């Protein structure tokens, strides 16, 4: 198992939903992330440039969702994970995207896990 950085329940505002009316206004979502870097923490030498800047990840996720209008949280979760792999030095991303739309539930969620392509 690799070392990991966890970000729990980052608050987001995004336009997502099947009906047009649901996408008309941004709604509250949360995302929880598990980020694995290619470098073990013991090898970081206390150097931020050798790891992932989790504040930058949070800022980028907020920017990314603000530019989108998806029907499915499944689509948004997949695209979010792929975007993180393309833009940060990560070996693996796991995320759970939560939506608070159904009154009789705490939340609805989509979970994905994506790995960076292996280079040889």
C-alpha cells in the first residue's frame, strides 16, 4: 500500500442534474479524495515540490467544476479523477462525489478510482 493524502468533504458548488431545472442553479456537492503520489513520504525530504500540493488540488477542483454542466454525477466524478491525473503528479486517485438532492436521503454518491498510466 502506498502512502496517501486524504481530503475529506471538500465543499463544491456545481451545476449537475438530469433535468434542465436542476442544472439551472449551482448546488452544493462535496468530494472526498484519496491521492497517492509516485513518491513515498519517506523520500520527500520535507520538500513540497516532491509531493502534491493539496491546497492546489482543492483550488483546481473548484475551478474545474465551476466550468461544467453535467447531467450525471457519475460523469462528473470520472472527469474529475481524470483531470487530477492529467494535472498533478499522482499515481492513483480515489474519489467520492456526494450530491444532496433527495430529501429522504443524507446524500447520493458516485465513487471512482483511477490510476495514472504506467510508464516503462
